[in-house]
C-alpha cells in the first residue's frame, strides 16, 4: 500500500480519536438517571387557584394576596375566627408528601397548617380530622403557655425537640414530611418533630390529647391541606409539595 495513503489514514484516525467521536461500538452498561424532583406549586403567588373554603365555596374575602403571599386580613372577628374568612383547604388530597412553605405571624398571633384532612359534612373544622403544625407568636399568644401548643409543635400531641422559631413579623421556613406513616416537622432547617402515625403509640398520643373524643382525628392516611383562620394576621408564601 502506498506510504502516503497509510500516513493519511493514520492521521485521520488520530483526528477522530481526539475529537471524541466513537469509531468502535462497545457494550456498556447504561445507568438510568432519575428524573429531577417534581415540586408542585400549591400557590401560584397571584391567585387562589387550587384552594377553596373548608366546607365548600370560594375562598373568603378576608384571605388576600400581596407580594406573592397569602395573608389573612384579620380585622373583623366572628368569634375566634375572622368574618368572611374561615379555614382554606387544597382542592386536591395528598397521601405521601413533602410540603414546604414560609410563614410569618403578627404579634400575639395564632394559626396553623393542618394536613390529612377529611373534608366531610360530619366535620365542622379541619382540625377535627387533621393533625397540625402550629404557627404561633410564642412570646405573645396565651396558647404558648401550653407546652405542646408552641410554634412548630405537633399541636397538642408532641412538643418540638428544640425551638427554632423566629420572632413575630419574621419569615420562617417550615416543612412537613409524611411518608408511609413516618412524620417529620422541620422548622428553619432543623428537624424538631419525628414520629410514626397509625401505631399503638400514635393512638395513645391522641387518647391523651384534646382530640380524644373526636373519632375521625388522626385516622385518615390521605387528605387535604389547610391554612387555618384563627382570627389573627398571618402570612404564607412559597407553598410547594412533592409527592413521595
């Protein structure tokens, strides 16, 4: 074979190799890459799409939106709740999930995020079926005098392992993780509650709480999520959820 031809062929092979192009097919094991985490926006920052008033109907006019946050304009109280307010819940039910949201409360304020809610005519309020991660001004609201009613607690059931809540008027980052019975609360980056639902120990917690005479409380393994109207100014934003 002509030496010039051999030299040209060798040079071409070298260039292909340097370019990274494959010249020979090889058998390789291909590892599938898991899809990116799929977070769902439960609140789009500008409308109440995906939410309604507990028990049915549109979100009450006391709930408003400003600067990408939902807030309860608690001016006119009707008992312990706000006139034309009420608790608001997601249209969709969730089973195993990781929920993230930011909240801030006014001075002396009280609210909460409730989950695994069974919205049924037999239950007047979301807290008659769903557990709650407490939202509270620990320094000003009288409920803070009860040890299991402070911010971040699994309300009336489990006290936070430590208090990482910020003062009223400041944003807190909260997480609720419910995964096949395992429940965790995270507040400002610290896991503060960890328990397992629907066990004999869970039933014992309920039996020793204010919910002991509520037959539907803590029983449902799938349900809606609520923002509570407790008659005080409260803000929520960045509400996102990942199904597990």
